[in-house]
C-alpha cells in the first residue's frame, strides 16, 4: 500500500497547501483507491498525480467541515463525466447524505455509476470483506469527527511448490485449491490438506487516519501497532491552548499518539497556514517520535511492512 497526499493544509487553501484529502492505494488486483476527505479542488489536485477517479471505490469523510467536503460534488460529477460505471461508496457523519444529495440534485448532476452513502453515528466496523476491515471511532472536535483504522487481513503464505512436487500432486487446477488452503483429493484416492503446503502467512498492514481532533485516548487505540499513522497537526507546541480552543492537535500531541500507539511511522498533515516553514514543526515531532514526517501536497509515502 502507498499514500498520495492531495491536500495537506487546514481551514482554507493556500498557495503551497490545498485543503485536506489523501488517497490510499490498496495496490490490489483492481488497483483500487480509497480517498480520505475531499476538500475544495481535490479533483484539480488529482490532475497532478497518477490517481484516476474511476479507480476510487470508497471515500471516507472524517467530518463535515467545509475544508474536508467542499470538493465532493465536483469530484463525483467528474468521475461520472469520465465514464466510470463501477460503484462508489461514501462513509461519513450524519448530514453528509443530505449535503451530497442536495448538491447533486440542485446542479442536476447525473451519475453514471451507483452511489451509496453510509452515515456513521458511533464507534463501529464500517466495512469488512475478505481483504480489509475498517474500524472507526469518534474523536473530539467541534462537530462529530471520526478517525479510521484500515487493517489489511493477513495474507496467506506462498504455495510451497517443492513440497507439492514431493507429494506427487500434479501441476494443474488443483494447485489453486491448495493455495486457498482447501482439501484436495487425487484420482488415486489420496487426500491432502492445503494448509500443509502453505508457507508462513504474511502479516497485513495497518493504516490509521486521524482527522481533526483534540488529543484523545481513542486516537491511540485506533493507531495501536499501525504501520503508518496519519495525524492532523494543525498547530505547533507553543500554540497548544489555541489547539485546545479550536479542537485541534499540536505536532507534539500527534507524536505522543504515535509513540504510545507503537506505530512504525507518523505522517503529519492538516498544517495551519500560519506556518510557512515546516522544519520547526517536524523538529518538535521528532523530539517525541523520531520516525516522523510532514506531508506536502503531492508527496507519496510507502506503507512499510
């Protein structure tokens, strides 16, 4: 998995930072992309990246402040204009469905693809399939705001082909059953358990996205053991009182979440326009959690194993 940042600023667009949005590339067979937040002009930002709108299959909205949702109507419309037919599902707080429906209806926008909107009102599992599970918890902000934990399920171990040959199992369609860990029976009556021919499972990756919030234990729980934690860091350490007043986090607080959560890497985003240089902000975070980075618009990060 990898992450492309489409907007890393807070509140209003700036010349060097657009408002919030990031793309999580699942890098699976479908090459699917999950979008987190969709601030104003996100579709413009996409034009500068390899992200394809038709590849976006899910959008997760942390909260309904404008700098996180104003880009939705345009992006949904453009996805249709580009001929997308695959379904798109949006997850977000209550009120999001009304906002999207009014925007599309008023502008008489026709979508060429099925759109499903799932509203969140509590801590829960919002999505699960054979590959991923997405958990959410409500954070502390001026409006309902949710963090997301995307957990890739463990991948099956590789098929031990030498062991297959040693057992005299013929090469062919039966190998697919073995790869799935299923029981197979040969024409001579012998049976084999697929699990006996698989190597050690590969541990799935975890990416946690923490949107706008004050420092909270819930963020630490969502981040526990994550390969990558993406956390808002609107303000510097010296502006902690301001951060508390406006329900945001500082660089140091984000680093404390990373440290206590035992994550592999921390990426800071949602940076206030009051800071023209990010060096000081990064230094503050690194004092607490060394493997910290500050995202810039269009920066790309691999999710480590």
